[in-house]
């Protein structure tokens, strides 16, 4: 596989972007959390502080000095003495609590004395006491605003000095405000958290929404736009009136299902990536390229660039994966091309491209199919047929006709082929019109069994009416070969209708491809065991191989009309070819029947070559049930 570095990079870049967004969201959460915590703590402190200071202020009455008071000394030892001494006064009502010693950065140590707030003046006594006791005491007032904790909880402490008339400090008022109204703070905290969480959730949702909308527009495997994104961009072009400047091309990889089955999904994925690379080359600015699902790629190229872009794909024009790879195209593609018209919307353009691309699928000759009106209408009609199929089979719109096979030794009826027709809205639609469509959609297998059941039913009916039936062959698509119970399903159906196996035959066109041949051989063996014959249809049309004749034990080989036409055709040696092919088939021990025989000369010639059985308009066209019943009753033909 060629390098996918560009796409990988794109995907990696997008993954990185996702990680950045997540990290960003996380950092945002953490920051918001820290800020809120800080804010709430501050709120709690401020609240306590205000209460404490207000209380302390009111207790200290008209005194207007600094709010807080303490005592200060530069000597640790002094303070230790004071502390001890003060401890002795604990029993005094005015010394309610003795607070811890504190030491500040400068080495100053301070006490806080908590006075009885009911008797603030009394606090003066320990103050004087201190002055007496501590020689180093300088009588300074210092401030203390702090939050402290002890076994009773957290407090905010505020102290106010008490002055006498002369301005002398006579006492200290200490007030502790317990931060115990924690519940209310918790509520604040929770409310704030709720704000944060919901805001953060909204922001995150927004980020995710923007990000996922952005991501959802891209195909993760190839890094191209996806269906939604290309439609969105197409609509934009439509709005701005620029859509008509573009040619739309829808492409898909030939046999992609087969590639996936045969080589595995990983290989399939690599192929899709390589295809995306290939198709991206040649895309110009303002042009769009997308993977719209599975193996479908849709591009909008500007009209002037379209021929070059298409011929690059056409020139590669590979017939197989191997040759595709040699030409630089990862696999053969088919394309539907449409130059966008005035009225078209992007959705309509895609619909048209799909229909046109399917034409490339069906006609199997050209890889690139350009839209034309006539072809498009036929294709639409086919689409309608497909759409009507399910109802039609339920309503019994499919009719089985029988085309006689004649033994030209004695000019009598020796068999028939069941051929289906679709009776729709008063018209009879030929199988050539709908069988290939149903085959493409995998629906034909159901119809084949519908025909087979009708055949069994009719044989039973004729027998019940005392009419001797002839062996009737039914066409089965090669799609059945992928079903392992195909053979047993045929036998079971026949037995359900109590139809003797000698009256039944299966017609199959030999298909190319080794896997099919293996399955075909196995199927034929099972049929041989059951006594139901197998006929090889359309021999000579190019699908049959000579080696197949020897390998697979088909009971009868049906030489195709195109071969029969050669007998008296313009091509040289046609008659000799037919003669020798018939001889070879006989030599291999197989029976021969020629179909599409239309003239007396052809019959005469075939009689000389020992081909005993003939099917063709010379004797009969496919007949309706009743007409064929009459033929069964009168099985002789005029010589
Ligand atoms: P086929 O199986 O090769 O059937 C023979 C086709 O040649 C039939 O066309 C028949 O009407 C036509 N034919 C027979 N004698 C002459 C003749 O002398 N001159 C000309 N010009 N044509 C002749 P028909 O019925 O249109 O069927 C076409 C094909 O559709 C069939 O080719 C078969 O491949 C497919 N088909 C028909 N019925 C079924 C079905 O029930 N299941 C499947 N899978 N395929 C079916
Ligand atoms: Mg046939
Ligand atoms: Mg045929």
C-alpha cells in the first residue's frame, strides 16, 4: 500500500485536538474549583471577622482606639513567665481563656487574653498585673486578627483595648466568634459549587457539541468529508449560486464486496485509504471530495477541471486490481458523471449520479458513464421495477410460460423450459428487462424458487388431470451457488409437491471464477444423486469454458442461439464449428440441445449433426399455461 501519512496525520491532529479540548476543560474545572474554594473561605472569614469586630467594638463602648490589643515583648522567657502567671488567674471571672503564645516573624511573642465580655472593665486588672509582673513589658498595644482553632471548633478572635478617662489602657476586650455556623457556609459552598458545576457542564457540553459536530463531518478512515458534510457544503454552493459551476462524479470500487470477502476487511480498509489518496490528487481549491459511505466516493470538480480529472481515472481504466495497481489506481472504479444544472439541489445531484453510476455497473463496458436524459429515464424505470418487485411477487404478477423442446427424430414434444414474465399494469415485461436487475440486488433467488414452485404445482396439476407431463427445466441464477443448502432446497420443494425427479431439470449458466466452479461441481454432484438433471445454459456465449465440459457432469449442454445463428451466418466456418462442438459434447457423453432455432434449414442442418433436441420459435414460442397444456395433450409437430 502506498503512504497514507497525510490522512494519518489529519486523524492524529484531530485526536490531538480532542485531547487538548479535554485538558482545557480539566484545567478550567480545577481553576474554577480553586477560585471558588478561596472565595468561599474568604467569605466565611469576612463574615466572622465582621461579627467579631462589631461585637468587640460595641463592648469596648465609646473607646475609639485600635480594635485589637495584646501585649508584646521581645523576650521568649518573659512571656513564658507571664503565661505561667496568668495561668494562676484563670479562676478570675475576667480571665476566661488564656490563649496560646504566638511568635511573629520578628520574634515578637504575644498572648491573647480572653476576657469575660460581661465585665469588660475587669479585664484591666490582668493588664496591670502584667505590667507589674513583666519588667520587660513595654505596654504596647498590638493587633491580632486571626482565625484560631481548638477542640471547640474554629474561632475568629477580635480584641479591643479598654481605656480609662486619661487614655490609659485599662483592659482588653476579647471576643471570639465561633465559625460554627458552618452549615450556612456549606450551603454557600454547595450553591457556588452547583453554579460552577452547571456552568462547567454547559461549557463542556458546548465544547463537545462543537467538537463532535466538527468531527461528525469527517470520515475517520480516509480523512475525507462524509456524506453530511458534503451535502452541507453543496447546499452552501447552491445558496451562493455557484453549484452550476461544478460537475459531480460518484465513484465506487468494482467488486469491493468480493475484495472484502476474499482478502479481509483490513485489506479493504487499506484499499479505501489508497483510493482516497488517489482521488484527492487532482482536486483543486474550492473543489470537494468525500466518502459518502462504503466504497462510494463523491467529488464536485469545477467544470473546467472535470475533463482532466475524469480522464485521469479513465486513462488508468484498469480491468483488474493488478493492472489498476500498475497504473497507480488502487483498484478499478466505475463512475457516474453529471454536469450540474440550474434547478438541481445537491441531494438530487447525488441521486442522479447514483443512477448513472449504476448504469456503469450494469453495462459493464465503460468505467465512466456520462449522464444523458434517455438513459437516465430508462434507469429510473428500472428503479421503479425494483421498487415494485416485492408487492408484485405477493400479488402473483409473475407468470410462468413454457417453451417446448422438440425431439426432431420423431417431431414430438420432449420437454420444456419454464420462462418467467412480469404482468404489470396490463403489459408483459420480458425477463431480459428485470432478471439482471433482480440479480444485481440479490432478489432473483427468491423469484427462481417462485417459478420452480409454480412448475412443480403445474406438473402435479397435469398429473391430477391425467395429462402426461414432460421434463421441465427451470432457470436458476448462479447466485444460488453461494447457498450451501441450494441442492437440498430443490429436492425438498420437489418432494413437497410429490413430483418425480425425472420431470425436473435445473438450467444454469456457467459462471467464471474458480470459487463458483467449485460450488457448481458440488451442486451438480448432489443433483446427479437426486436424479434431477442439470443443464448448462447458453453454451458458447463466452461464459462457458471447454474444460468445464469435462470437469462438471452436466446432463445436457444447451447451445446458445448466438452459436446456432453461426450455422448460416456471415462468419466463416460457422457450420463446421457447430458441427464439431456437438460431436465433442456427444463424445464427452453429454446430451445436446440447441436453442433459438428459427428456420427449417437450421433444423435440417442440426438433424444431420445428430443434435436431437431443439428449442426455438421454429416450433413454438414460450406458451402460457393453458396453451402449453394443449401442447401436452397434442405433443406431435408437423414435419
Ligand atoms: P434463456 O434461459 O437462455 O432462455 C431462452 C431465451 O431465448 C428466452 O427468452 C426465449 O424466449 C428465447 N428464445 C427461445 N427461442 C427463441 C428463438 O427462436 N428466437 C429468439 N429470438 N429467441 C428465442 P426470455 O424468455 O426472454 O428469457 C430471457 C432470459 O431470461 C433467459 O434466457 C434466462 O436467462 C432468463 N430467465 C427467464 N426466466 C427466468 C427465471 O425464471 N429465472 C432466471 N434466473 N432467469 C430467467
Ligand atoms: Mg434457460
Ligand atoms: Mg439460454
